[in-house]
């Protein structure tokens, strides 16, 4: 097993790789890319192999439990397509991410799901569970996990343990087989390995120029949410052993960090990089915030360790007293990766992020570009102009 | 303070007793401020769902920012505060109540406001019931005052099956706390109450007097009973009291239950409503159609509730604060196959059956996630299950700049036509006379 150290270890050191090495790396990235761009086909393919797929919302969902039940957890994401069917249930000014997910479900895109787990994070995601449960006939297995706002309160641990155990029982009933502590410990190990490897990938973004682009890094992370974790780990191992001495990586450019309320597609980062920025780090629930914290290695029961991990992870701003740890994470993502500016992309009506915005704006000592987000990226031309102006402004500092 | 709103209308009250409510509100603010100032009693800013009886038992002077925001809006005084909050970076998609009050704080709690404003808080009480964003809003406020906050968690659960909300219970609350298969959630909720008592005892330096609490709770239940009794009378055709009076009458029951003031107010109101019922005195000369208002009203434009009266329509009940939808009318021929995706939807469906309603106005307040996201499903459910028309009216609850008068009127007129026509054929009413109206 890899050990995570302060440095980037042997993977990101300088070395020589010939032309073949370069094409090998690009071939690896295209594997991650395929998972991201063909996510539903990929899931359906696993289903075709007899695997069962469970969709879930939000990075507070204890995925390891789903994994330990022998199922493949995949994150529910939206698309950039126009909304049509979901208009019947959610007005146009409701969170565009939620609308998009519901649209896909109503169209049958998610028909491959065998189960759905929704964790209580915000009002909108909770209602998504209710609408999905009431209006859709699929999938058979539905489960709601309540998660406290008061994550640092002493009473939270017990209630989250209770909810993890309830999810476990519910999955056991669904699959007809027990989830042993051994299986849970194994799943924790698989996920922890994934987290360590992803951190190594991020380590490769610290150099100037970074070894891998923001588009590539986000593609790698996002694909983790969409495929079996063991296989993702193998791909990551391969990538990391070949990244050494990559020569056709990104050029030196203005270094940016991206923070967003919900980002399930690489296009925004791609656009920023096409305009001449290097996205070097992030605060995303589909990015660093998702994998940054490991489940602690200890003798305590796996359910307790999981509860502690999800309560103690880099928080979503929806949680009470999340400001300090979240801002600390954002600052670390700026300082450790030498970001010169931050692009903040908040989906319209994402309240938790919007309430923290005025303070975040004051706290940061690098320039901040706030973009009001929309799932379909309909205002892309305007975003491009603003990114240009932002890059020019930073370049002129 | 003068502000332009355009097309604003004040609600017209039809009853005498409800006209006393505004004096009660003013008195409440004056007394609380005085007790805080002169007697040094601790001041709490609380959300609506905070347990009032415990606070009353510990002499906490409670103010409710949501209520105060609606009060400011009803006096056309929110715009300057909303502008202040927005210029400080609080996005205009955020909860209207929160923008108004954050701006009011940033203005330094100015004294030139209706009812003198809220006294400076010593601490905050917030629950996570119904709305997740309030937690963030209260966190912001507590931070601005550098004051302690107690967060009381309510683990709400969605319905357990694909059938949505069940109607099997006698009395329904709008949300489901905990669940049979999750005993840890009940235990946790219990701890939240104990934590609140500890917090309040710490803040007030007093010990909770259990006898005093029991007394207040009993009185509070008495007020609840009176309010339900009044609601029973409102089911009659013609209704003796509508929502325009109902909204005004909600303050003592919502904010002062367990007090003599509330007791007396509702006893008097019951007498008046009963008298009107016995003497067949309705809100309009000839009641032609009956509506519910569902969701938060537009507090700066409460006159909309009276708009239907010229056409023989009455908004009989509000389903958000009016405690409607708590009983199930099983004798009505109108029974849905399913009650809707959650309890909030079900409570409106129940109210429609129970109060003999012909249509529902669904206020769609885009900055209120907790409520607005139910509204389309409510419209779907009412149409599918009961063939009852519903009108979605969009505007913020306290921000008059969001209100579009011309469009609202046009849509109201079309809706009135539709509902009035449908109400001519009430095949679901047993009473032949009412059917024909």
C-alpha cells in the first residue's frame, strides 16, 4: 500500500520518458475521459456483466457501505441538455443541478440503477428523494440517510452511526446477504487507497508548470465517482507510474483554483484552461473535498470510523460551523498549490454557498472571480469573457 | 419611511376581534423591549419552530426575525435593508426574510422602524425543521453579534413508501420527525430538547421551573384547542371567517401561546366567529367559490386575499400557518388515491376536502426553497387526485421589487373565471343548497 507523505514521492520526480511514454500517458487519460463522457454507457456495461449499480447524491453518502454490499456506487450527476420533462415537477428557478438530474431520471437515462441512496444535505436534494420516490417507478431500492447539520456536536456521532447501520440493514435486506465488518474494513481500505492515490495525482499539480492539467486532474477525480473503485485504483497506479518526466504536459500559465457548489462536468475547467489559465487545485464536492480525508486506521468498529470520517471531512457549507474548516481547506488549496486567483462558480440558488460567499470574499488575499452558475452552461460566452478579463487582471498584478 | 412598491394593497378585515391584533403586536414589541432594557431580561432571536413554552418559562424575551421581516414588509419597510444586504454580497436568490434582517442588522438596528424593532439579541435559537437555509442565516446573524447560538436538530424523514404521505393518522404535523426503523433519531431528538434546556439555563442563569412549564404548556394547548375550534366553524358555507382575517389573527397564537393575552383574544374571536356562523354571516354577500392560500403570503400585498371578494370568492383558509389540514374528512365523497409526495402536500389536499374548497392559490416564493419546491407537486396532486384547479403566483414574500402587478392581476382574473365556473357544479357536496351556489 502506498504511504502518503508530504512530498510527491517518486511519481512526480523529473525523469526522461520517450515519445512512446507520452502517448501511453495520453492513452491513459483517454480511459478516464471515456468514463466521464460515456458515464451512463459505462455503468450499463457493468450492469450487463451482472453487477448491480446504486446511484447516490452528495459526498456525505457513506459509499463504503454500498461497496461492501457488493454493489457499485455511482454519483448521480446531471447533464448540459435542456430541461423538458422535469419542468412538470420543478420550476425553472429551482437548482439547475437538481432539475437536470430529475430530467435524466424521467427520460430513463438512469433506468440502469438498481438502487438510489439520497443523503440529507439541503432542502432541494431532500425533495429530489421525495419526487423520485413518488413519481418514478425505478429503481426498486430507495434509501434516505438523514445527516445532521451540527456535525461537530458530540451527539452527532451516535446519530450518524445509527444512520449508517440503518443503511447497512436496508442494503442487507435488498441483497439478501449480510455485510460483515470484514467486508466493511475491506471497502474502507479500497476507498482509502483511492483517496491516497488521488492525493498523489494532486501532488503532480504543485510544480510550475503542473505535470497534469486541471482538465485532466478533474477528469481523473470525476471518473472515480462513476466506476468501480478497484478498477479506478488500477488506472491511477498506471497513470502515476507513467507521469514521471512527462514532457507534453501543460505550459506555464496563470495558476487558478476553482471552488464550486456542484460541478459534474469538465467543460468549465476546460474553458478556463483554453483561455490561458492552469487550474491547479479545487474545493469541489466532486473534487478534493470528496477524497481529501481518509477513514482513520484504528481498532474501532468500521461503522464508527466511517461516521467519524464523514462528520470530520472537509465540510459542505450546508453544515453548521463549516466556515472555518472549509476556508482553511480553500486557503491550503491556494497556498500549497500557489494559486494566483480563485474562480468561484456557484449554481444559482445554492444557498449554503451563497451565505458563505460575502465572508469568503473578504477572507481571501488572492483575486476572486464569482460566476453565477447554471447547469447547462448557457452563459458560456459571457463566462469566457469574464475569465479573459480575470486572467488579464491577475497577469497585470 | 417611504418606499415605492406599486400596486400594494392592505388586507381588509371583516371581523372586529382581528382588528385588535395589530395592537397586540405593537404591545408585544414594546413590552419585550422594555423588559430587556429595564429589567435586563435576556433576549433571544428565534426561528418560528423554536419551543416557546420553555423560553416563556425562563422569562426569555423572544423575537422572531422571520415574523419581524414580514411585519416590516407589511409596512413597506424592507427595501432599504434588502438593498443593504445585497450590496454586502448576499445574493438576491437568498431567502427574502434573511436579506431583510441581515440588512437591518448591518444598518445597526435603527430605531426608526415599525414597532421599534427587535431588541439586541443575547443569543440565538434555531431549529433545522422544515428549512435547511435558516441554519445558515442564523449562523450569519450569531456571527455578526458574536453571540451564542443553539442549533436544535429535527431529523425529518420523507414518507416511507412510493405511495407518498399516508393519511392514516388523526392529527398530522407537516413533517415527520424520526422513523420507526430509526430509534436513534428519536433518542437524538430527545437529546436536542435536553440540550436546549441546558443552553437556556446557562444563558439565563435560571433553573427551569417544571411546574411553570407545565402550566404554560397547558395554557398553550388551550389556545391551540380554541384555534382549532374556530377553524371548525370556518368549514361552513358561507365561511364566517376568511384568511385575510386569519393571517392577522395568527400572531397571538403563534408567538404568545400560553399567555393570558392569547387566551382572551381567541375566546373573543371564537364568540364572534360563532355568532357569525349562527347568523349565517359570510365574508361576501353571496359566496360563490372557496379557496385556500398555500405557502407564504406576499406580506407587502395582503390585499390580494380580498381580491376575490368582488367576484364572490373567499380565501377561506391558509394552509401554512392556519393549522388547516390537521383533520381528515372521511365522510366527503372527494377522496384521493394518493395524498401526495410528502406531508406538506398531503396537508393541503386534506384542507381542500375538509374546508370544502374549489381551488387553491399556491404562492410561489422563489427565495424560499423549503416551500417553493413543493408547489408544483401540489398543483399536480390537486389536479390529478381531486380535479381542483390551482394557481401558481410567483413573488417574494418580503421583497416588493419582485412583484409584477399586471401579470398577477391577469392571472388572477383567468383563475377566478375557471374556479367560479367549476364551483357551479359541486357534485362532491352533500348539501344541495350549497351545491347550487
